[in-house]
């Protein structure tokens, strides 16, 4: 990492190239699948996908150059700003006479709920960074973070966007867990949530969401209706077999049997053409990414850095996990895209923000590897 | 620290304040736990995918293929009906049809409107098309029109770029070259009904363009004629768009069925019936082969097979000559004097010599009732009684032996019998006897019943087909069984009557035609070497005793009948002709004469027919087309004007009048 080493400037050579190559590989594979999904065309998905990725990769690298203290200082302005935007979405939506998730700023459209995923993680980590260790286990260690989480979660649930709500809560809860709150709280609240699920199913879910749940439990009952997505996805993956039908040869995707083959079900599109090999390779790529994120977390010297890196890493994990489970019929269809493979700007922005901040934490000069054996 | 609270309580972790170092340690453990959960999850998802892609690959590959590949059946070409000489009776002709693939329609209303105009579809059709389009889904085609000629097909084809979703196709449709002449013989084909599909859910049945036999031979030989469908495998998108054709298998056409029919003779007979309503049946006396079984007027099976129009069907249904009834097998008529040779057999069977005479003074008195004869025949024996159709002889002898002795002979000769034939329906008719009357009408048989029955009136009813069988059995002396499939004739035993008896009956029938004073001397064949023998019959529609008041209205007129065979000395062909309300046997025997002439001398017979047809106003097709047009015009007029009903009945009356002019009246 020496600045005197060769002709490459230190700013360049000091970049975390291994992770950048991994990201480029994943995004390029995504573009390849999107190219096939468009019947062998760069448009309308593959080219924008690549361009968006490159811009956001650059943005992530820029973010990584800011010191961690900057992010710490910016935590609440960011959280507060995103929360205001969520409220703004609600107001604009109710004025416009319909629910919406977008905030149109004129030059671009922002989905504040996406930004809230990293923002909530930052805010909760910030809180536990400040909380004296001795107070961990008191109610004071629980209530403020719970509030920080409940406000955006409630606003996003109103939109209604169950998938994003769960993603926000998941990231926050992981930070709370890692912050050292008593285990009992988690087991108890876990049991409570399990008990509340049936109640929530009947009273909190929209009919279309209820249908997704029942379909998830028995997709074969409704092969042409709500179960169609899941069945066609399983057909695409299963018929791909070990090595797939070959690039551009997928029938499920090209003949439009697989719905959302370029967004939520992009993994099925991929698996049909690349088979089990392609699927395991993709999962391995995600494994490398998450392993990197968790290592950054464990290697970080600051408590804030540790909690933020792990929380953001788990936010990415949440995307991957829910999407893959959905695609393989292990979770209801909730509309969560697969990072780097699915076409779509908002999720990629969220993921790249997470990665930019994790890279910033990795850049922390104070390495305290020696402290943990 | 208080001691007391400590008693019985263990120290809890939570009670010790968390230190920064402890927190770091806790973090590491928990972070490893979180990482572990992620890793386990990754392994789980990998295992799940492996299971789907390896263990269930076969199942999902099959499902993927059934998604991708759409199997279209190609209806098999139907087996032909050919006549005994291999000439076609029912074939398939190239057919152009136009379908709409609902999924590919852009503007439904506009497309249907354009097609309606191009093909000049009527309102019935447009209603049907709109209804079917509404109910259809995906890429199952909806038929717009079938049986189009090449002109219409080309008209649509050149406009295809402006008509997305319209699919002109070439297929096959059933074709009956003889048209209406064979309507009752072979039946017709049609699309499968909902009930038929309920019974057998073969996808072929609902393939557009596929038709099954609906009546008579077409229906009975369905299994032979149907054949095996071809198939076309195409790759389709989820929305039903065809991407490419994968492979196709040719259909296996159905097997032909060779009939005993001589189609030229059959057509001749049908045409020769002309304006009359009636039936001609010709049988081979050696084998029982049915050579001709014509029933006219009839329907055009080509129209039925293409889906008959509402108005054409109404026209057929409302016609008083019942064109929808197969008169050969289902028309039942009092056979009249055609039963006299048969009665003669029964009389001789009872030991009465053929030479014994009866004095005919122009009638027979039973109690205070007079039964009339056709004339005063004086002393008359059996053969001459047949020749001159003397009722008095048969009244006398019939009463002497009783009808219960005659009925078994009638049955032996085929009356009242049903035959093992591949037709959907045959009517037995009635051969009455005392036992039957008791059962049916709870009444004792009287002498008057015998008198009526012996001359083929009263309760006696027979179909033209049964009369032909009777003639063939009399002529051959064998219990011939009628047969319609070539090469399937059965060996049959002789009739249980002595040859001398049969010879007397045949001699009487010979004299009917060939000896002066016979009732059908003008029925002689215009041939030098072939002589015909026969028996006339005129059967009253109204009861004979109310003879005095006879109406000239068509439906009260007598039926004309004639049974015959030729050559008289070595019988080969037997025939029966029945003319419904023909006015008398004079309407029937000239037809029999010409039909039998056709067998021996086609040119001579055609000359006669051509002359007749020009006086009738053309061939069957031409006359039917004209009648239908007139019917439609009348209907339209009726609908337009409230007082249009009168013109329709005038029309019907004139039809019957023309028929009577043709009859050569006997006395």
C-alpha cells in the first residue's frame, strides 16, 4: 500500500481492488443475464444496468474517501432528512389521492424508503456507540433505538411496502443484537412476533399480501393466479438442471412464461440458462461479498464502525436471502430484487451506499487486529 | 451489599455492569453468530437449488416443455365412401377456411366488420362469431367461415397485412358429388356436439375443422372413416404467439368404405323421382346387395356438413314432403295391391289350387258392406287376379283362409322386419293379425279386417325398402338378406314354398306388365331381350269406405306403388318404387321402368330423363336452389308485409299440381 510503489498513484492503488473486482464481476454477470432476458439486446436493461453500476461504484468509492467521523457526524442529519422525505411521500401521496413511494425532486425521483435502510442502521449504531456499556440491558438501551426504527418502519408500512419495512427492521435489529442487548429480549420478542404473525396476517395485510402468503404455503393450488410466479420460477430453475440450457437459450424467460424475469426473478432467468453452476457461482460471489463485509466489521477499531459495517452487511444479506428464498419458493413473493443482478436503480443505490460506507470503515487507519484473537 | 437478598439467589450476569471489553467480546461472538447464520443460510439455499435443479430436473423439464410446446392436431382426412365400381360417393375436397386467433386481434370490431363485408356473412353468422370471440381465450381459433372457394380465400389473403389475427387456412371438408341424391343414404358430418365431447374428451373432437358422422352410414362407420389425426408441434410464448414450428406429423386418412350401391343407378333413380316425393330401392336378387336406395326430396348433405343455415334448415323442415325423412327406411305406407302375389302364395299354401276361379262382379259384399273391385273381371284365377289386380278374388280367398294365414308369409318375405343394416333408424311397419289386433287395439279380428289387409290396406304398413326385399325374395325364391357393404353378402336359405307356387305368383307379375289387360302394360321395358315382371299398388290414404268423397288435395291423394324385378325369366334386379300421394300406381311404375332400363341401356334411359328434367325445370340442384331462393324471398316478404302468408300457400299448391301431370294414370 506504499505510495512509492510503481507508477500507479497511491489513491488508485490503495483502493480495495479485490472487492471492486468482485462487484464488477457480479454486475457484469447481471448485465449478461439482462442482455439475454432482452432476447440478446443491450437495451432496455443491460446497458442502463452497467452504466448505473459504474456511476454508483464511483459514488461508493467517493463515499469511502470520507473519514468515518464524517459519517458519524452526518448520521442524524441523514436520518432526519430521510425521515422527513418519508413523511413528504405520505403527504404528497395523500394530496395526490393515492399511495406512492416516490418523491419527485424534478431532476430525479427518489425512493426515501430505500435510503432509510442504511440511514436506520447508521442511526442505531450511532446510539449504541454513545451508550455507556454499563447501561446496556437497561430500558434506555432499548427504547430510543426502538423508536428510531418504529418511525420509519411505520411510515414505509403505510405506503404500503412490507418488503422494505422488514428490511429496515431487520438491519436495525441486527445492530441491536450485535450491540449486546440481553439475549432474552430477542428470544422473547421473537416468540411474540411468532405469536403475532397470524394476527398480523388477518388485520394488517392487504388482500394481495395475504394472497401472497397463502400462495407461498401452497403454490400448486393456484397455478394460474398468484402461484404462477413461484411455479414458473421453479420450472425455470429446475429445467436448467446442472449446466443450464445455454446462454440465450432459456425458454421460460424468452417466451415470457417467467414473469419479472429481469427484476425480482432474475435469478430464475439466470439459473435456466446457466444451471446449478451459475447459481452456485452467484451464491459464492455473494458469500465473498458478505464475508468481506463481516470481516470489515470485526476488524474495525471503533464500535460505531463495527456496528455499522455489520448492520449494512446484513441489510445486503437481507436482500439476497429474501430474494433467493422467494425465487426458490421458500418465501412469499414480496418484491425484493437481487443485488447486482436485478434491473432497477433504487435497490442498487441502496446496496452501493452500504458498500461505500463499509469501504469507508475498512479504510480506518486504526487497525486493532491485535485486540481480537 | 445486603446479605439477605443474596440468599437463595444466584448472581446474574445482568447484574454486573457491562464493561467495554466485555462488550467487545460479546460483539465478536454475536458477529460470528450472525456470520454463521448467513453461511448456513447460503448452504441451505445452495442445497435447495441443487435439489430443484438435480433431483427435480426431470419434472421441471417436462413442465417447461409443456409450457413451451403447443400441440395442434390436424384433423384426419375422412375415409371415402365408394360405390361397388369404385366411384366416389363421399370424398374430401380442399377447403378454404378463415379463422380468427383472438389473441392477435388488434381491433376486434373493425376486423369482424371487414370480414363480414368481404365474405358477405349474414347476421346469424356475425352474432355467432361475436359470441365465440367473447367466450374464447388465447390462441384457440374461432371459425369465421369455412367451405370458401378460392376467390374468397384470395380476397382475404391479400388483405392480411391489414387484418392482424385473421388466419386463412387450407383444410379438407366432406364432399358428396351426388349432393341431395345421397343425403339419406350416407347421412352427413358435422362438428362434435357438447354432449358428445362430454362422453369422450378427445382433444381431436374440438379441433377446428374436425367433423364426425352425424347420421346413417357416416355415423355408423365413424370408426373406420375417422383415421388418425396429424399433429403440429409449435413453440409458443406465454401469450400464445407462435414462435416457430418444431415438427409435424401427417394425418393418417380414414379407410374407405365400399358400398354395394351403384352410384350411377342411384343418382338416376333420385333424379327420375323428379318432382315427386318418394323412394326407389333396387336390390341385387343374387346377393341381396342394395344397389339403389333413393329418397327424394332430400337435403344436400354438403350443406349440412358445412353447417346448414337457419333459413335452409327451416325450409327443409317446413316442406310438406318431409325432405328430412328417409322415406326408403322410415316412410311407412299401406302397400296396397303390391301384396297380392304374396297373398297368392298364402292362398296356395292353404291348398287352394291356383286354377280355382272366383267370379268378380265388380266387388264383394260382406254383410251389408260392399268392397269394391277395380272392374268386373268375371271368372278369374290367381295369376290373372294378380295381372288385373282383382280385389274380389283376394277378398274371397282372403276371407276363406283368414289373414292369420297370410301374415306369416308376409313376414317371411320381409314385411314387418328390421334388417341388420348400418342405418341409424329403420321402421318395421305393421303386419297385423288377430293376436296383434287384440294386443294393440283390444279388439277381435273381423272378416272386414281380413278383406282390408289382404289388399294391403287397413293396418298393413310397409316401408319401400321392405317392399324391395319382398320383391327380391319373390323373384329369387330365397330369403335374401339386404346388404349395403360390398362383399359382405350372406348365404341365405330358400323360401319355404314350393317352386310351383312361386311360379304362379311370378307368372301373375309377368302378366301385369307384359300381357294385354295387365295393370302396368305401359311399364314394359323398351328393350328387346329383357322383360320386367311387377305388381302395381294404389293405396288409399283415407279409408276405402268413404271413397265417395275424395279430395283432390295433395295430402289426400292415393299413394302410388310398384314392385318389380327383371329379367322375368332369370331375375337379377328387384325394385320397389313408392310415390307418396302420387295419385296411383301410374306415378310409380314408369319410374321403375326407367330405372331398370338404365341398368341395361343407359343412353336410352338418359334420353327419357333429360326430356323430363327439362320439363321439370332442371336438375335436382337447380330446382332446389330455386325453391330455396323462393322460400327465402317469401319469408322476407312475410316479414315485411303482415298479409304475406297467402302467397306461401299458393306456392306449395302449385308444386303438387305439377307432380300429378306426370303420372300416367292407370284404371
